[in-house]
C-alpha cells in the first residue's frame, strides 16, 4: 500500500484526481461597426476575437480563408482602408469604423474585378484555397505600385507600373503562400493586369 500523498497535495483512489478547473473568465462583448464591402455591419464581439473570425464566424463572409491563423500564409488577406492586412493577426475591435474589403466585395455591378478576371484567364489557381487572399493582396499591391512604393527588389528605382519586373511581382506577393504551387500563373495574372492598365493609359 502506498501511503505517500499524490504530488501537489492531490489524492485519489483508482481514478485520476484533478484540481478544480479555473472559473471561466467572462469577457464582456463590445459593440462595433465595420463598414464591410460598402455596408455598415454592427456586431458584438469579445475583444479577443480576430478580424478573421469576426468576418467568417460572426458575419458569414467565408470567402476570406483561415490557413495558418498565425500570419504566415496570407490566406486571410483583406483590405482595411485600402491597405492589405492579415486579418488573423488583428482584433476586430481595433477596426471599429474602418472600411473593410473582402474578396466578396471586389466585384462591382456584377462585373468581376480585373484581378479576378485575370486569375480566371491565366488559370492562376488549383484548389483555390489561397486564391481570395492572393487576389486581395494583388489588388492592394497594384495600388502600392501605382503609388510608387518601393520594394526590396526595387528599393531605389522610381517605381512605375510599366517598370515592374516579374521578380518584383514575386517579391511583393511573397506574403501569400500557395500550397498548390500556382505561382507562375499568379505572376502572369498580375502581369496581365499591369499590362492592361499600361495599355489603357496609352490609348
Ligand atoms: S491565416 Fe492569416 S496569415 Fe495564414
Ligand atoms: S491554389 Fe491551392 S493553395 Fe493556392
């Protein structure tokens, strides 16, 4: 017979004994309004809910995908006030009053966004899981190029949409991982939109 008490002062006979679970911490919900794809959406969420979970689980906008949930894959990319962001890395309450664009909001008046069209025409996806994030990222990336923002591939050059190289496209899209390896066609799709815009400016 073992008369030694169990470690930590716990005792039990036959079945494992556990300490009492800690009482669940109640975190009061906060009410916030997000302007999502042009519509105000008011919701009540705990402060620890990510923007990604708010979109998917509270608002049913499942176009935005959860891949890694830790900022490494880009599947959750959305636009916040026009800037691309990993929605798994930010809390919904931090964006009260801000403009959120998800992949569901890119098409206008029934017409796909040119980047969406280019992804279709260039066959820039296989399983499609990364695609909403890729497309949102590309939309913002093209605006960054248009605004002349440098990248590590083109850090000093005066960036113009016409001067961007495929290496630069790859660098600027490097935050979006594709498990299927559709990268060549993704670059081709982005290139197609750049060329279309260049041709439109010339005509
Ligand atoms: S799910 Fe957000 S970066 Fe992977
Ligand atoms: S198309 Fe499958 S992960 Fe990119």
